């Protein structure tokens, strides 16, 4: 039963599998086409990252196995009528809005249908910034990870706000000096590449790390280039998002001190109502984090 469902889920998701392609390039092409034809921008869909594909397989199967065990279903089409019951089960168990939404969208991709028709609901639960817990602060588990290589990874994440994939892909050639600043060239999810400015206070430390780990015998290679860090240097429970948030906060203060404010204000809402930020600085910070929206930076980093 499980093997059949696994096969059917992977077969269904194969139609949306775009791993190896660049989502960033696809978005740019869609925007250019919309401008050329004077039409609306077509939303880019599909699974461009291996992590996204693996997550969707795992989340879809979690739901389908529950349905199969409860109702004796053996195939995807047999499970479909019981999706509303599974949705009610998720709510009854008190799963977070993030978990519910991820699981729902995974099943939408598997069945090629919208959530209203699959789950008989008009809206999915709203996500609130204040409810975010995972990776937003250090924990007791984090005290385990203090090898020299892991400390170097922490410094890189703190210095340039890199994500896990970006750090793992670093080579000695990815440190760039330009216009009086240091930048780190990052290759991240969806095939997107970017440069992130290094906080001035960390420039010397980052230069030392790039020099020290240029020939790391434990690290793999990217083509003919030696990577800086091994996978063991980035355990899954290392709080990279916390370090990225620290980077974002320091970078905002740095730009503020450089009098880079645009004078255009971003006004917070909900639980942060009354707080304001400069939109120009927010966009600069957003760009260095690999985002493109002010609200994401305010909600998840500042």
C-alpha cells in the first residue's frame, strides 16, 4: 500500500519537477513576456529545489498514510474523498499554520487541484510573525556545535547573512573586494545567485576564514573548485535564521549610520503597530538577504 502511494505521489510530482532549472531565470522571462505582450505576469509554479521536492513528497505521504490507515485506501484517487477529514484532523491536533499550509500545498501539487476543491475550505489558517519559534533563537542543542569549522560557518552566516545552501557552495573565489567593501558571492536555492555585503566589523575574520579553509580536505568539490566547508560543519539544528536576523539588524543600523535613508517610511501593523522603518534601507537589507520585499525583512528578521 505504502509503496504504491509513494510511487503515485512521485509520479504526480514529476510533472512539476523543475530541479536543475533556475526559478529566478523563469521569473525574469515571465516578467519580460508580460511586458512584451502588455499582459498580466504569469505566476511561476513548480518544484525548482531538491529540498522543496523532498518536502512535498514527505508532507503528502504523511497525510496519505494517515488516510490509508484510517480508511483502507490503496491509491491516490481512493484517498481524495477523505482529504477534508484529514484537514479536520490537522486542526484538531493543533498543528501550526505553517505545517498545515505546507501539507495542503503539497497535496494540491500531487492532485493538480486547488485547496478549495480538495479540502472544502475557503481559506487556510493565517500565519503570524509572533508564532514563529523554530530557528529564531539559540537553544540548548546549539551548544553541541563548536568545532573550529562550525565556528567558522557561524561567523560567515553572521557576517553576510548566507543561507545553508549558499554556505555549503562557497569556494575560495567567492570573496570579492569592490568599492571599498567585501562581498560574498552566493549560489542559493532555485539556482539564484547573488552577492551579499560583509559587515565591516567582520571583514578581517571573513578574510582569515576564506584563506584558512581554501584547501579544506573534508570538503567536497564544485566542478574543479574546492569548497570551503564540509556538510558536517552545518548541522541541521544550527540556528542559521537567527544568525541571518542578527546580520539584518546590524546591516540596517550600518546603513542608517551611513545616512542612506530614503525618507520613505514603512509602517508596521498588527502586533508591531507604531514602529517605522526606512523603505530604502529595508530594500537594501532585503537585497543582501536574498529577498525582494520590505515586509519579509520586517516580519522575519527585524
